C-alpha cells in the first residue's frame, strides 16, 4: 500500500503532463487516509531508509526511499509523521523533492547539469531595468553582491544588460564564465543536492542565486527576496493581489524546502 500511495498521490516526477489524468485526479473525492501509525528511520546499506511502521517506504518508481544522510532521512520521517488523518502531498515538499532526485536526477545527471548550466546564459541577475531609479537601485543592491560572490568564488564575470523601452536585449556571456558555472554545478555530487539546486534555480530563474544558497552565501530568505525584487517593487507601486500573493507563498515554500534539502544533503 505504501507503494500505491507514493505513486498515486506524490506523483511520478518523470511523467509528462497529462490533462486527462490531471482532470481525473482533480475529481478525487478525498486524499488517502493515513495507513501507518509511526514514521521512522532505519539504517540500510545505502544509508538511512524511511520506514512506516517498520516497513520500508518506496518512491513512485518503486525505489527504496533511502538517502545517505541521517539528518535528511529524519526530516523525511518528520514530514510523514506530521500527516494527520489524511496524507496530503502538498504538505510533503521534502518527500516530493527526494523522490524526484532518486527517480529522475540520479539516472539523468548529465541532462540536469546541462539544464542548470544553460541558465547562466540568461540569468535573472544580469538583466537590469533602465528605470525607474528606485527599481534600478533595488536590483543593484540585491544582485550586485551575488555577482561579486560568483566572481570571487567561481572566477566568473558576467555582462549586464540594461532594459530598453522596447524590451530587454539579450547579452552574450563570456564562455569562460559559463564554463565556470558548469563546473560548479558538476561539482554537486549528491542527487538530492542537485535536485534541490535545480528546484531553486527554476523557482527563481537564477542558477547564480541558487548556487549562492547552496554554498551558504545567501540564506533562503535573502535569496527569495533577491529573486523577487521586481515583484516587490510592483506590489509597492500598484498594491498587492491576494491571489498572486497566495501563489507566490506556495512557491516560496517549495523554494525553502529545496534549500533545506540542499543543506541536509551536505
């Protein structure tokens, strides 16, 4: 039953989006009931395994839900233990991310590295507004320290593109800088850390911000604020929209979960 629950309700990270399946899932009357009393951690040959009532849990692809780090396994157990009468995948971001790492990233590492490295060619922090002055200053305050750290830690310099009235102009980055970012991504050996780096990158549009979190240069809170300077400015000018704020809050929760997985992955 554990396998069925993880597959049906935590999802298969490799499966393409299927609108028919999504519609069927949307009509499900209820989340599955919790079928276990206790969630815990047990030593295993491949590290530490999540166990439910002493039985091993599995990913949607039927792999053992095990990680090398005891602290990460304990965090997974806490997440499962915190479930109430029903199992709610929306409240299990760590499990979903680790599932993605074990079922997807571990076997397609090169493709994930390629995807992450590609972000450096059009990273969020190099595309700057030309006006108003307050937004220009806010972007510089948030993003210049990231670029300074990238130069110091990775030896990479990035060219800035200033917004024009007709839009943002693409700027080609030095090949040496792009290669430096690729090397930094390739150096992330843990599948769970690489999955976390990928999640942070896609949620912010910046592999440079994500690397700064991974290496402890930015806290998750600082990184999220830096990645959303534009949204913060627009909200201050035009006011906040409750629905947009709710969506942003959900994405922030995913980001902070990814940052936690990265930290616990060592």
